[in-house]
C-alpha cells in the first residue's frame, strides 16, 4: 500500500528510525486498538478525551451521546489529533538514562465530520459492534429510531498519519555491558478475563459472544 | 482528602454520576497508570503525545529528550490537558445502544513547567525509576552529567482535575431482560509477562528487578 506523506505535523525529527509512514503499519496499529485519545481545543484550551473507535479504510469512527461535550465541540469541525497507543513492554537498561518502553503508536490528523444520514449511522454502528463481537449484531435487539437520534457518530478521514514503533531490548553504553546489572525486556500485554454474565439472563440465552479485541 | 473544585473545564454534564472530583480517586487512577496522553496545541493544531509519567503529591512529571518536539513546545508553557485511561472491561448489553465500556480515567489541566535544577532533575529521575522498579536505582550505573543535560523533565501541578469511572454490568431497557441474549462484563486487564534478559548479562548479574506497575 502507499505511504502517508510526511508533513510538518507528522515528520519525526528525533529518533526517525522509529517512524513509519506506511498505511499497513498505521492501519495495523489502529486495528489492534479499541480506545483512542482524541485531542481538540476549545478557545485555546486543549482537551484529550478517551473514546472507543474503529477503522474503515482510511477513516476512523467513534460515537457517543449527542449531548457529549466532546461531540458538540467537534460539530464545529476543529482540527483534530487522534492517537492510539499500545504499551508493549518495559525496556530495562543498565542505567537510568537508557531505560525505555516498547510501544506502537499512531497519530492521525484531520478534520472530523458528523455522519448524519440515519441509514449510514446504523451501518457504522453495526460495523463497530461487529468489529468487537463478530456475528453478534443480528443477535441483538435492534436499535430504535429514538436511540439512533440520541447518538452521534463522527468520522475522521486520515489526512496525515505517522506511526512510531519501538521493539527489542535496551541499547546500553558499550562499557556498561560489563556491569553485573540485569537488563532486558518485561513484556506487557492486555488480556481478556472470563465473561461474567449479569445474573439476569433469560431462559435460553446463549453463551457470551465471541470477542476479537 | 479535599476535592478538586469542578470548573468549566472539568464539570461533567452528561452522566454526572460517573464524575469524581476527590483527590483520592484522581490520585489512585494516576498511580495505577504508566502511560498518559498529553494534549497541547501548536498554532491552533492539537497534538496528543503518549508518554510515561509519574505522580508526586498534586503534581505529575514526565521526561524525555531535550530535543523532543513535544518538550520544546512545552517550554512555551501552553495550557495543557493530561489524560490517563484504564480500560477495565467490555460491557455487553442486549442491544447495540447499551453496549458500553468499564473504565477509569483522569483528566488534568494546568500549565507545564520545566524542572531546571540538575539536582532536582536527578531526584525526579530517581523517583520515576523507583516508582516502577522499587529498590533498583542504587543498583544502576549512575547517570552522568552529560546524560542529565540531554534530558528534560517537565511537571504539571494539577490545577483542575476530574476522574470518570464506570463499573458494573450493562443497564438494559426493562423489556429487553426477557430476551434470550447474553449480557454481562468481559474484564480487560494489563499483565506483565516473564522478564526476558538481553542475552548480554555480565557474570554475576542478578535476576530481573521487582516491578510495581
């Protein structure tokens, strides 16, 4: 796939080895995540709001209550930064200076837009549910018109994007390798626990849906 | 402990039941985290940068290369928003509309400041290492003056803060409880894997340090 073009907003100057501009990398980081952090300003004050999101092609979407402060602010279509971060491990070095972290992050820039058409909103919502619970949408009680109205869906076409990735062990000073100090990586990962039903299942209810997270 | 006073920036209007302004809750969410997302603007463009942080009293700190674009931008002391989010579980409802997420988040506002005095910088760095690797600082090769210079440490005194917390199962429509659809919570958590050394340990090197994350 083609690359995103580095711009003033996305070109990584420090540690450029960690930067990736190719769509495959950016998309893979987005697809591995569920919660992003959206940055926008109101009267010069930045806000960073966590929210669930999903990707479709070169766009990401999120939704929430029509009355959410963030979503009301985004109706004015301010410039936006959307960041997804995976914390993959602690990198333990032989000196405090070289301690580091393994991670994958994607930073997207663009202008948000509101998905207005009800049929499209419903389709987006289906996509969001199916992304996490594949095959589960048809099993659910259908969304009502009132519910659909109470919800806003926003999208961001990715105008510019950059990924940053660090993997591997510590990079210590040459002379420090002789020191009797432990160094290496402690992996960190996100895991799902066993599903716990809410104690109010109706007779005949099946088991928990399959989850792809 | 006393509460943070809700302000125009921090007062939660929607789902106010989820808002917490007490220091204990805000501090506990900060102390349970390691990576935050810092929001700031350059010429009206918001940026959201993930970074490791730690808390000391009513302040949080983070550090990085003196040449980092974020840290250079913060030297101008722009208004800042720092958000920490813990994704605790998927809340599976009987309808798409009531699907939700359990989480704990803290959103802090304030003006960043640079820690300039070398002794204070070093003390901050020790605190950061000891927060993750308790007892490990004295085992490490000491930080050199050159390294200390190459690093910037920034702090944010928490002027305003709000936490948002959702726990528990789905809240479905009364009539939906009769439907044979699974509903409940799927817990999500972050776990550490077994430490992997870098294959270059010197003779006599001890085991991996203890980690509190």
